């Protein structure tokens, strides 16, 4: 989400941005033994479980200017609560983080939104978010991600991210050290993950920060498709010995062991994305990460890709359309960190 050149990945995947089907999603069945995914047969135990008011009290509300140049005013805790942009639904204890959908904003102006960061930091584990709704709409750029200090030195992991009318989720790693971090091309990785590789070099700088992205192939993994499926779960397994794996499960496909809070990822289906520790020094490139949930508007990626997204007018004009943001909200059932 820190990224400033998502346009590079957008240019590689314009058909996804307009919700079109890729010409081919076929993968070679050749095995790449050098980067084989070896998930340990392990039942993970909860370290931290965030639900309801925990997001209000145990996460910090970011109030600085948007690092991605978005058209947003990030609200403090008190401002977000008073404006109805951050609250807990008493009926089901879900947490709502919303973009303002009622105020008059001039074209190209800034609309109120919310960005929260976990107070605790982590150096690995199984990270799970269960949401029944994610922000949708032209100009929106929602994300659930983790990031370390002094970007990009300690890395960034984008677990859920996309813009405008994007049809599927994009997962990306950003590294910032001299230690190598790459991902194999899709054609040799069908046995490792199901997604489509957008870039193989994870190294990122302020001027070249596309990272090594993987695009999910499941239309229930993002946007309207995700919401229409009743939401679902995203899981990141950060294992310094094997690598990084990301799964998406639609509501009807959530593993029983995850529902029972005794997850064993080695029994799950093939992940949507996988970055092998054999081609990426995980511990050197990723450490002391905090979790972040936010929604920005326009900015470098959503704004830059807007004209190819199928959305009407310009991104700046869309900011003024309050009704466009009626469903631009996260509805989060929980976030859990397992070790």
C-alpha cells in the first residue's frame, strides 16, 4: 500500500481492472523442485484476536497525509467515531471502517476516510482477516497489509489490495535490502500457487516500487465478487523457513479447522500466492511488521489506472460523487494472529 508505482502492475493487467477475463490463465504442470512449498504439519495457536471494539482501542488511527497521494483526509479516532466512519455493529460485533458517503466534496478535493494500524508488531505467523464486506466503487483503493519500519528496509506484504472495478485480488511483496527476493514465473509454479505472476523482482524503492505481485484468479476474491459471496477469509502464512503463502477462501469454503480456531495450513488447498524462502531471504527482508487496514481514493494507483478501468468521467470528478461511496466500507468480523 505504500507503493507509488502500481501503474506498472496495472499496465500488465488492464483486463483485470475492467473486470474482463484473461485470455489465458493456464499454468504449466512442470514441477519446480528448487522452490517447492513445504508447509509444516502444524496446528497453530492464537496469539492475538481482534474483534469489535479491539479495532477502535488496540489499533492506532493514522492522521497524516496519504503516502500514496490519495484524495482522502484520514480521521482520528474521535473524528471517525463522531462521523460514523468507525463503529461496532451491536447486532453481530463486526467493525465498520467507512469512507464518507454523505458530505459535499469538490472535484479533486479530499474525502474523509479511515486508516488504522495495529499497535503490536510481528515477525512471522499466520495472519487471518475475516470480512463480510470490503470497500467497492470507482476511485476506491482498499487494502489489508503489513509493513515494517523505515520503508522499504523492513519490507511490506500486501495481502488484500485492488482499485476501481478490479475483479480479483492482488497480493504483493516489497523488499528493500540487498538480500535477494524474487518469485518464479507462473508457468513453472502451478504446483505451488494458483495465481498469475505480475512481477518477479520484489525489490522496491520510492521510484520503482511495483514489487513482486501475484493476481488471484478467483473473482470472489475482490470487490463486488467478494461482497456478493458473503465475504470470506484471507490468510497469510509468514514462515521464515518455507516462505510466504496467501490464501483466499470464500465464505462457503472456509476450512473447518480455521473456523474452529485450530488451523493447520498444510491441509489447506493450494494458496493463491507463494513466495519461496529459497528465492527470497524472508527474515532479512521482512521484520517488525504492523498490520494496516485502510481505504484511500484515487492516488497513484487508482487514479493512474482510472481511465482504463471502465469507470465514468475522471477520478477527480468521482471524488465529488458522495453516493459512489455508499458501499465503500470494510465490515470486519475479526483479525487473528496465530503462532
